[in-house]
């Protein structure tokens, strides 16, 4: 596994690389043109300069906290094994933006806290699109055609404005699964096999649309939780299930 080379970029070059943005001006920008291990001081930034296709088990392995990866619209593609982008615990505070990760076993796996994934597509992975630790944020992500699960997250997750389509292959599969105390808002989930959206107790589930889970349940929530303004239709087993106790605030849901 190669080490990624680094260099410091002046503000004008940063602007060119990022389409005029200068948020990283004066910081150390490290280009990524192949798989490797990302080791850098905290607050460092990386940018893909081309798409990567690899037979490596794992492509990018992050070993330092508080690193940003701008995928710059490029893709990382595997051969059905390993993980596309991997940051094992205790690495935390990772930000991944604006790209495509496909055809690994797991697209993105971030075990630590405080990570952010936004504007990323995880597709056609043989197991799960993304596996994320506690207190992670997913925003404007697309998870599609991942064989086992779309996105799995643990406690205090936030998932918003994302699209999950055609994930799963058996009744135990999940399109989206979040742990206790999570917030799930404004997502569209359809054509899952298994459960479209599962949220553990103490969660807030508002304004999601889940349909055509086949065979499967649309939305499954463990009480007590706040479940409002969701639409769940056309799911073959049940549209909305409130599980394990009382105390769910379930109002204004469309789930015939």
C-alpha cells in the first residue's frame, strides 16, 4: 500500500482545483491518484485528481483524524471485495464529499465519531454501501443496488435529504438502519428487499418517503420515538410498524 504524497498549495491553485472555492487556501492539499494509506497531520485535506479502479482489498485507508477528502466528482471502483474508503476506530472527524464509491464489499466504513459523508454515491457493493459509527452525519447521499444493506449507522446518527434505492437481498436486509437517538429526515427510500427504514428507540423520524419494499416493511421504529409526517406505501408486509413498547409520538403519517 503506497503512501500518498503531499504538497502545500497556494490560494490561487486551491481555487483552481476546487472550482473557485478557497476554503482550503494555505492548508496542505494532498492529491490522490491511486489507492494508499492517508497519514497526515490533523486538519489536512485531500483531493482526488482522477478516478481509481483497483483490485486491492481496501483502497483508501485513513489513519489520521480530522481529514477531509474531496472526491472532486471522481469514482473509486473495486472488484467486489474489501472496502473503498476505510477509517477504523479511533480515527474520527472525517469528511468525505462529492464522488462515487462502487463495487467493493463495503463502499465506505468509518468507525469513529463525528464523521460527515455528503454528496457521495455508494452503489453496487456486494455487502453494504456504508457502515458508520456514532454521531455521524449523512447528507444528500445516494445508496443504490448494494447487495445486503444500503446504509448502516449506530447511535446518534443524522441522515437527511438522501436517496436509497433497490438495496438488500433477503428479509434481514435494511435500506437504512440507524441506532438509538438518531434523526432521520427528508429521505426517499424505495424498492428495498427487507426493511426500508429501521430506527431504534429515542429516534426522530420525520418527513421520509418509503415505498415498494418487496418483500418487506416500509418503516420500522422502536418506541419511544418521534414519528411524524412520513409516507409509507406499497410495502408488501406492512407500511409502518411501531415496536417494543409504548411512547411513540406517531402523528400525520400516511401509512395505509
